[in-house]
């Protein structure tokens, strides 16, 4: 499995109701994860479950709507990472 597929597999394995950070899905190379998700055309990849380390959203309102529909809690404009981050 190559690097790109490992990132996509980690994202696919993030269950509804949880989030991971870019660094969680691509340890040591969070920007690589962002590039992979940006280029991904597979509608089955739950890209919205990947957020910045501080809980802020890269894709704004659309991402927030999708996360809220899954019950992800927010504190202001950021995901409540204590409650929503998938444990290792």
C-alpha cells in the first residue's frame, strides 16, 4: 500500500461521530494528507472528518454542516477535539 492509499484508508476508517487531524492520517506530513484529500474524487471518502490540529475547519460551512449532522460537538468555530477526536 502506498502513502496515498494509507492516508485514504485512515480517513475511510474514521467512524461517524469522530474526527481525525491531518497529522493523525499522515503522521509527520499533514500537508500531504491535505493534498491527497484535495485530489481525491472518491465520494466514499469522508473527507469532512479530517480537521486541523486546533479543531478549525479547512472547508468552512459545508464541512461544518456535515460534521454537525453526525453529532460532532463544536466550541465556537472549532470542533471540540476532546470530545470528537478519535483515540489512537
